[in-house]
C-alpha cells in the first residue's frame, strides 16, 4: 500500500506565508502527477496546483503569482509554497498523488487558516 502525509498547515495573518509538505511512502513504484487541492467550509474541493512527473505545472487562477508547487522525486515529496496569503485561502489543504498500481490517493489534509 501507499500513503500520503501532509504537514505545514497552521494559523497565519493575511499577507503571511506558509509552506506545505506532502510525503508519499509505502510500496511506491512510480508516481505520476502530484497535486494540492483545498476545501473551504461549505464549498467543493478544488484544485490549487498540480505538477506532473514531467512537464509544466498548473495553478488555479486564484493563486497564480502567489503559490508555487514543486516536487522532489528522490524523496517522493511535493511542496506548496504559499505567499501573500488571504483570508479566502482558508481551507483544509489535501495532497493528491497518482500512483502506478494503486491509482490516485489522498492525504488526510492539513488546516490553513488566514486571519484578517
């Protein structure tokens, strides 16, 4: 089996920064895409940023220019650097990865709260 564990969430003031990390572990043969999603209270889960195994990253329009997604394939880790945070960025952030043999998996989520 495989699993994803996120870390790095917390409470920050508007304009501040956070970096989220997500580490994949288990019987990993290959990871295709890795991505970050978020879900705010009362809203649907939405894609924030994605980074395929090869190729360019993509971002939600609402975070372009403020968030940066990156991955370290040697350590099966994906990061999300979040700058200039806004109260509307408050949500539970979830890591998602598409594994060979196991398919897409989700992490447990990490809370990000941005105070005004």
